[in-house]
C-alpha cells in the first residue's frame, strides 16, 4: 500500500514555545518532513551589550521560564570565569543543589504534564486527574518539593533572587534545609512508583544513530562546568564551546541549528546518561537498568526515560549535598567582585542539555559581546532529521496519518524542546 | 516600688528560668555599610544571642503586638448563608527581655487608643495581657530625643527594669510575677553604695543625650503654622513609602480588606497596618482624596502625633526614638521637621 | 464541580471559559500558574480552561477571559493579539512583558534595529520590530504585573474577576511591604534597590531575599523620582545602576524618556 | 513552674475591658435584606432586618448614626441609617453603587444575609430641637442621613415648629425618595427642591441650593430665629457656602449640624482612616456642630 499524507501541526502543544511540524508523504516517499521553530526572537545577546556585568544573570535568567535557574547559573559562571573568580566550595554546593531542584521540577513537569498524556491517551494532564488521581498527585508532590527547594536556596523558583555573581545574597535557613532533606528522602518511593509507571508504557521502537554531546564527568555526574565530550569521541575544553556547537541558520526556523561530527547532534538527558552513566548514583543506576537504559541508546523516545533516571540521581545527589552543607557551619555567602577586562564561558547542563553563556567585558565590567547557545538549538537539526527518518519508517510500515502524527508529536516532545529558550 | 540588685552572671539564670516561655529580645543583625551594628527584636533560642548592650533596633516591638497583617475574622460560605468566626490569635505568654524605656512608653501609648478607649481591640489587648516585660537602661544615640518627649524614663507598663551598675544589675520590680521569679536567683537589697552608683549611672546616661526637640507650645504652633510653606518643602522630599510608619513603635493605623477563597467556600477579613503617608490613605470611593498630595499627608502625620493625640490624651504620640528619621531614605527627621515648623532650621543644621 | 457555575451570597457566579496565550516571552508567567500544585484543582473548578498550549492539546476559540503573556515584537503577533481581543470579553495582560514590554524591550534602547539583528543573526534575515506592550495595540482590561507574576496574586485576581469584584493594585511602593516585614533596608547594607519608586504587590519578593528591587512592576503612583535620585546619590551608588534597573522591564519607560528629555534640554543639574 | 500563666482577655474585668466590650469588636448581627427598591440608576433602598428577634428589638440608634455593613469576602463600609429610630433593627439604607462592596450589593437578591455592626458615631440631637424651627438642607446623597432625623421629627410633628427641607440634586433623575415627597408635604413641611439642570419634564426651580436658602432667610427677614436648628448634609463644597449663609443670618454655630464623610475601615476609632487631625469622624462624628468643624483643620 502506497501511503500519501500531509501532516501539519501548527504550534505543537505541550512544549515550551512555538514550533511546527510538517510531514508530507507522497506514494510512500517522504517529500518533506521538517521541524520549524517559529518563535519570535528576542535578541538577548544584543540587549546585554553595554550593560554592567550584574545585569547579565538577572536578564539572562529571563531567557526561559522553565530553566531560568540554569541560565542564571551559566551566566554567573561565565562572568566569574571572565573575572578569574573561583566560587567557594559552599557556593558551588548550593548552586548545584539549586540546579538539582530545577532539574527535578523540569523533568517531572515534562514527564507527567507534557509526555505522560500521550501514553495514557489523553490530551492533557487535566484529563488524567480523574482516572489516575494518585499519579497526578504524585507528580504534584514531587514538583512541589522541587519548587520549594528552589525557593529555599534561590529565593524564587523561577527567576531566582538570591543568585548573584560572587555567590548568594542570602543563605538558606538551616532548619529549612534539614526539612528539605527529610522531604527528599520521602520522595524516593514516589520516584520508584514513577519508574514503575513509565516501565508500563510502550516506548516507540525507533533508532537513529546520533552523536551525543554533554559535559564530561570527572569523578561525578557533571552538571556545572568542565570539559565537553561527544559520543563520537570529540573532547574539548569549556572555552572551545563554539567548536562543539557550530551554530548556523536555516531558512524555515528562527532558532539556530548545530552540528559536530555528523550533520546533526543531540544534547539532553539521554546524551548525559549515554556519556556518563558510570557516574549515576546507585538507585538511579538500578532504575536505568530496569527501564532498559544501558549501553549507548539511540532511541530519542528514551530521553524521557533518561529524565526519569536523572530525577532519581539528582535526589540522591541532593541528599549528599545537604548532608555536607549541614555538616559545617555557614561561611561567607558572597565574595567581593572585581571586574576586569576579559571574557569567559559558562557551560551548564540544564534539563534539556548543555547550555553555554559567553561574555566579554571591558575594564569597567561592561559587556562588549555576548553569546548564548541553548540546548534546543543544538537539538533542532537532530529533531528535524529524526522526523524525516521516522516518516520514512512509518511510510514503509504503512502507518496511517493519525499514527504518524501522534508519533511525530511524541518524538518532538521527547526532546522536551524549550523553544523560547532557543530563540532568545 | 521594690528594688533589688543581683550580680551580672545571674542574668543567664534569669534567662534560663524564663526560657520556658517564648522569649523575645534584642539580637544582632550584622553590620551596616557604615560599620555600625544593626539590631532587631526577635525570638531568642540561646542566651548568647541576647544583646542587652544594643543601641537601638531598626524596627520596634510593634510587630509582636500589632502584626503587620492579621486576620480579623473568617467566614464559611454556604451558598446563600454564611457563618463568621473570630479567632483572636492570642498566643501564649511572651517574655520581652531587654526593652528600652521609649519602647515601653510606646506600648503604654498604644494602650490608650487600642485598649482603653471605647471598642477596645481584643486582638491587641490579648497580646498585651500576655507580655512579661524586662526593661533595660539604654545608651542614648545621637538621634534619640526621648528626653524632649518625656519618655526617657518609664513609670509603669513593665514587670522589672534593669539598670547596669557595672558588675551587677539594679532591678526595679513592678509586678508580683517579677518578684516571684526573682526569688529564684540570689538577689540583695540595694545598699548605700548601690544607690550611689545607680544615681551616677542615671546621670551619666542623661549627659549622653544630644538631640532635642522644642515641644513648648507645640500644639498651638502646629495650628498656627498649618499653612506654612515648610510643609510643601518636606512634601517634595517625602517618598510616600510608609517606611516611617512601619518602623514607628506608635503608628497603628490600618486598612481592612476582604478576600474570597479560591474555592468560593470561605472568605476572610484581613487588616493590614497602613500609613497615612500612602497616597490613598484618605481617598474615598469615587476618587475624592482628602489628602491628595504628599505634603498634606506628611503634615497630617505630624499633626496627629504632636497635636491631635496631645489634645485627646495630654501626651504626644511620639516617644522620640528617632527610628522614623533613621529609616527614612529621604532623611526626614522629627527634630528637623519640628524645628523648621517653628522657624528654627538654622539652629538645628 | 457542576458545569453551570454556582452562586456567592445569592449572586450567580458563572464559571468563565479561560484561554492562555503567549507572545514573545519566557513563558514563566504561565508556568507560575502551573506551579500552583496545591491549589490547581480549586483553580480549575473556578474557571474552565479551554486553551493552554503549554499544558494541553485541545484548543478552543470560544472563551471569555484571555490571559496574554509576552510582548509584541512582530507583525504576526500583533494580528494574533487583535484576533484574541475580538474574541475575549476580558483581556488580561499577564506579566511585565505584556504590561510594559518586559526585558524584551531592552533592545529598543538601540536606535538601530539593523545592528541588533546583525549582532545576533549576522546576515541572516530575521523579522523583528520595536518591542511593544499589549496596550500599544489593543485595549487591555486588566494588568497583572510582575516578572514573574506572583501566583497568590494571580489567584486572588482571578477570584475577583470571577466574582465581579474590582482588581485593585497597591498604589504605594515596595518599601511599604518590605519594612512591614522587618527587613533591614538594603541601602543600609550598601545595595541599590528600586523599592521606593516601584509599585508594591509582590510582597517585597526581592528585598526579602536581600536582592534589591529591579522595578518589575513599574512605578508606584506618585513615584518621587527626583528624591529617589538624591537617595541614590547620597548612598554613593552610580546613577547608571539605577538607570539599568529602571530600564530593565519597561515599566519606567515614560519616566526615563522624560528624564532624558530634560537632560537633553539641560534642565537637570 | 516558670511558665507564665496565660491570661485570657475574654473573662477579664476592668473599666473598658468588660467581656462584652472585647467580644463586640468583631461582632456583627446577621441581617436579611428583606426588600430592595431601585431609586435611581445608581441608588437603591435596602430594607434590612436583624434576623434574631430579641437583638432586633434591642437595636437602638440615634438619627444620624451609621452602621458598618459587611458582605463576607466582598467588603465592609459605613452607611447612614436612613429610617426611623423607632423601628429598631429594621432599618433602611440607601446605597449608591460606587465601589467594590456597593456594586456587589447592587447585584445581591432579596433574602441575602449581610452583617451589620453598630450603630456607630454621633447623632443629631433631635430632642434638643423640640420647640424650634428645623431647617434640613441636603445636597445629593446628603438626603440619606437626613431621613432619619426627618422621620423622628415627623413622628412627633407637633413638638416642632416650622420645618423646612431644602433639597438640591444635579438632575431630576437623581432625586431620591420622590415617592415620599408628597407625604412629607402632608406633614406640614415646606419642601423645596432645586436641580442644577432640569429636563423636559422638570417644572421646579433650577439653580443652586443657596438660592432657595436665601429665599428662606428672606422669609425671616434676613434673620433666622434664634430658636432655629439647621442640619446640613451634602458634598464638601456645599458646607462652606450654606453654613456661612446660616451664620450670617444669625444662627449660632452650635445650632448648625453637619454630617461629614471620610474613608473608614473600622468605625470603632481605631484605623485612623477617618481622622481629621486626630479627631475620629467615626467616634466624635459623623455629626458635628459647626463650632467643632471650625476648630478642626482640614475638616471642610
Ligand atoms: C458616616 C458615613 C455614612 C455614609 N452613608 C452612606 C449612605 O448612606 N449611602 C451611601 O451610598 N454611602 C454612604 N457612605 C459612603 C460609603 O461608605 C462608601 O460609598 C462605601 O464605603 C464605598 O465602599 P465600596 O467598597 O463600594 O468602595 P471602594 O472604593 O471599593 O472602597 C473600599 C473601602 O474604602 C472605604 N471607603 C471608600 N469610600 C468611602 C467613603 N466614601 N466613606 C467611607 N468609607 C469609604 C470603605 O471601607 C470601603 O469598604 C457613607 C460614608 C460615611 C463615612
Ligand atoms: S521618633 Fe518617629 S518612629 Fe519614633 S515614635 Fe516618634 S514618630 Fe514614631
Ligand atoms: S530594601 Fe528596598 S524596598 Fe526595602 S525599605 Fe529599603 S529601599 Fe525600600
Ligand atoms: S521586589 Fe521589585 S523586582 Fe522584585 S518582584 Fe517585587 S517589584 Fe519585582
């Protein structure tokens, strides 16, 4: 049977930002399959020019509501590296803990609110409230915990208020930190249940060999700074991010595209797990194995599973961090900042992949040039080529319109694209 | 009035005896930019945090008796009918450990309006009735003008009052409760030497006062100068931000607002302390504002404190703690304003 | 909960159909609404959400209240906005981007839009124009300020909207809320803060966390800018820091324009 | 043992600290709106009855006093009682829809239960006025608080001498209680109505309230008898003109009464919102004689 279909999804739902899917198949041949980002660009890199350094994290956090913590931290890191500052061990721990809270909340949001409805035949989480009350409550519980944790450390769950160049304006209350620890412990059974739920879903079987790019773990699962690595064997320093991302523009998209050794590459939870699985904490490792996430996985739909594994990992890691933080008295929250001429890169693993901020400063600490490379723009090309391949496979299997559309939407969602981020 | 003395190290015992209650006292809040230490009244959990040598606190004790926000009543709404519930929010006994005379006087003044007039406020009165107050002699600061307001000493409104004699404390005991508690630590009847040192200490303190306000005939002068152009000048500087009222130990005015719960099944009536310097303080529905400009609002604040209250209670509603002037970012202070109204600016510069 | 709505004190209360839309923004304000873990269910029984792209696939063009997040930076957004305006009985500007242009309008300070485009996209053609708030194109019935909006406030506003109660923003500045909390003023600590001139309502979110206010809610009624500059000067804070913050969210754009105009005419000392 | 004993304020004794004083602070009577009459486009007359019979009977007020009316979750505000004091807790309020509470009130149906507290404030000394001429001067909504003393006077008509009502409104359509004007006249009351601008059906005089007052003063050949009392209610601008005319006509300041309006949030002399200087309009007012008014800065 020769399949012919024309699929056009204008403004894909349950993703952050505006993007379209077009698939056109004629007589079993894929004529067109594309992923177009139509979000309006906001020009953050230009906005920053001429601004004093302390504006950078504040403004850049507003690139994206979901990963504002990640942007803020990447921005701070870029500034601090440009000024040759080394954050204190305490600041590093608090930042990582804050980062974990964002990762947890974002992953849970994606898993339950954006992805799960597809597996449970619903159009939104609202429809799941009645048939699956415990699941929805569980998701709300975990998300609440992560959000509360972010409030506690960063001052605010989105667009944090305590994070500044040099450290924190204010340190969390110790007893509140201890209660966060207890709540994190209590959430582990919830995560195990979540793993069971996702184990019961049929993840579409689709593989396309991909180059996976992430930070390189050195003794621990990497989130903030360090070397860059790809599953094709490329290793580069943090400052060489441009050689790792190679952004370019395409006509049908307002977001930039990226490539490394192949015509496209991918970043995100799956890339991180693929490249650094040996550093996962024990329970996360167990769950990865349980859910079939072993070896190099080339099925993009497994990104959701990788997110689940990471959710467990960050909870385990947060417990260790809080233990260390509570183990010693508070040190000075904030260092004095002395601006100087120079430039710096900050690379941070945000929920959707590796994020880079780069700034150069004049001697008074004003920004002369800024650059931000966002995970979704690194993934766009890969999403696009995945869609093409998916369409071809589906056409071969003679799947109908509806099924192709469903799988295509799910595919894009699996990447959890953060579009307003990517067209910052 | 009864007096005792006890050696300083017994203070910790006294603290521990009282620590079974909620204890609120002056404690450090770190350093300000200009290198002076900041203090605040807060709940204490450790004697080490108690700083009886504090200079002044940015905020007064007011939040403990008149919280910034308080639920006056809540409603259960069931379709057509409703039920009103009032919870007085009276909590258990609080010990206020280390309060200067001005702040005790401030509470006494608040009592006049909130507890002793018609319609006593049970929310306030309830908290006032459950206070155990230990006063402590202060260290006059360059902005304190309590002596001008007659509030540098306090005659009532506390349980005991401490004066630091160097190696011991001189205690004035005002309540039977205080007496009973002091039975549990070794104290002695003050002797001649203690009396002498007490008088000396008081005199030394009095010499430290440097800031003054001329209050003679102030009520009349305020009336006479009601149209004075100086108010315009101060009005231009005022940020209309309400900070002065928030830090003031005697500002008590408020607004009430009602809120419906998200599920429409409950509602609440909340009062929030307000400030007469805020733009809509005297605005009525329809838009007419009785004090539309910052100068008339600022004038009203002085008018209420130094004239109106005087008329009603024969005392001023200002204890001269100087907090408002310290907190005001525009630098508007009571001594400056009053001097200018009296036409004495130069002297005060 | 029954579909038809209920009554409050005998007055019938309809459950309005509500839609959420976003123009150029970070979508954080919508996220704040999703972040209502504890009260989401009550929220949903109060209003019927018929359009929320970030959370659901089904969409409908039949709605009474439209919440629009983000600012207008392209012709297609202007059209979308005008279409939404036609359909919605009540149009709500959600967040500072929608109310004032938000951080997005920072690019407006460059007179040369071509330079802006080139700085980010090189020679690749992209469409963009001067960033504008919703009110530049359509009538806005209600503004919810904040970057991000405060969820408690959004809930209260939505409740009032449904009940037909008016929505009154505080008219006083952030300092009122901040000093009420017993905070140490940041100026004491040598930090800049726009609290004295910024509209309250956020419950002094930033100063509570020892971060000076950046003015995301725009100016308070009767913001005393002249005196505030004096405050900044007295505390030895560079005026540039104050201007950076006033510029950040667009709320002060009229005031800044006025200040600049005066400066150009040499009227400022 | 060192736990200090908790003092419950409720059972405590003392001068102003009787239990009833303290409990009454947030107390409100539940009262039912028994009927609603639209009077004009923006004003409605509400008949409100305290539900509990005993409480209703013991509810006493003086003409000129006000109640705080509360709709849970919506708002609370002061409203003058506009009905006869002999009707106790069966009161009438005439309310203009201007803000939150008042617009919602405009929507509630008959039968709705509201909260009433009070009565608060001072009243007009109608007993003292017995044996005298009474001049009631009202502008706009000012007729509402005047209705209570008017009822009191009507119920004892024979104890008073000449009674004049001078009532001004912006437009004929804004005149209140038109259905009662005939009845007032039947009680031998001189009712003069004037509007700022007439309409097609308007046959009465057009102009300012002061014009009528001038005529009234002329009747007494420029000198009001010293046995005259005046009650003046209306917008702030009106007070000054009217009261000055009365004083010029020889009326002592203590015989001129006005009802002032200020923003109020408690009605109980606490919130300060109604302060004029430091005088609480809610405790010392809203009814003041003109001497008191003259002595308060920024009163009018
Ligand atoms: C002694 C007195 C008697 C009054 N009698 C009447 C009357 O008989 N009929 C009538 O229609 N109106 C009367 N008013 C005015 C009436 O109180 C206000 O119109 C009403 O409170 C507005 O409330 P709102 O919630 O609708 O307005 P909003 O603007 O939403 O007001 C919010 C709150 O501000 C306060 N407030 C606002 N305007 C006034 C005001 N003018 N006076 C006092 N408080 C105000 C109230 O506490 C109110 O709840 C009287 C006012 C006073 C002081
Ligand atoms: S000095 Fe200022 S803060 Fe202190 S009591 Fe007087 S008015 Fe209040
Ligand atoms: S910190 Fe900011 S908001 Fe708070 S009082 Fe100071 S200036 Fe005002
Ligand atoms: S403190 Fe200022 S910047 Fe922060 S949320 Fe409030 S208004 Fe916005």
